[in-house]
């Protein structure tokens, strides 16, 4: 039987609001072991903000001796200005092969997991890799 998304997804999801500033995003990414934030408005998923999106937006001079006011102003941008819109999502009952195919087809690193229009989890490429490697290491019962 195929492994379902719900079996390997993370249910600890961190969300931010559309108008949250990148200073908040920086604090989260600096202190947390994950690389994707779900952006919501009125409890509805609007986008995904990856650490890569965030870093691409920042000036490379932030935190250096050459930092200028213009550089630090990049941290005042809002989440909705940086996030990826119209995120590809997946249902918790979908199999992980489908999740992997979606991530590859859309060149994305995570899928918000949705049930009845509510966020119930998130699955990343690392979750998939861990599951596929675990399946290879543990002999299947027949």
C-alpha cells in the first residue's frame, strides 16, 4: 500500500500574514529549522514564502560594515511582495509519489497540505526523501 502524505507531513506549520514585514520572516528563519512559511489572509492560504525567496530579496550587504539605509530598507518589504502566489497544494490522503511528481513538475520545495480548504500540514522534499530512503532501508512485509 502506498504511503500517504498524512503519514509523513509536518503538522507544525508556521504561518505569517500577507502584510508581515521581512523583519519577522528573518526572525523566524534565523531561529527555526525549516525553510518555508505559509502566507495567509483571513485564515486562507495565499502563498508560500521560502527562505530562498527571502534571501533573494535581501541586499547582500545586510549585517555587514558596508550596509546602508537602502540595504536595511529591504527588510521593511512585506511578505506578499516576496511570496510565491497561487501555491500548489495536496490533500493528506494523496500518495507521496504524487507529491514528489508535483514538486518536480512545478520546481518547488514544498506543498501545503489542505483538507476542506484548511491548512493541515506541509510536506517538503526532505520529507519525501526521508520516506523514500526509509522504504529502501526497511524490508517490506509481504
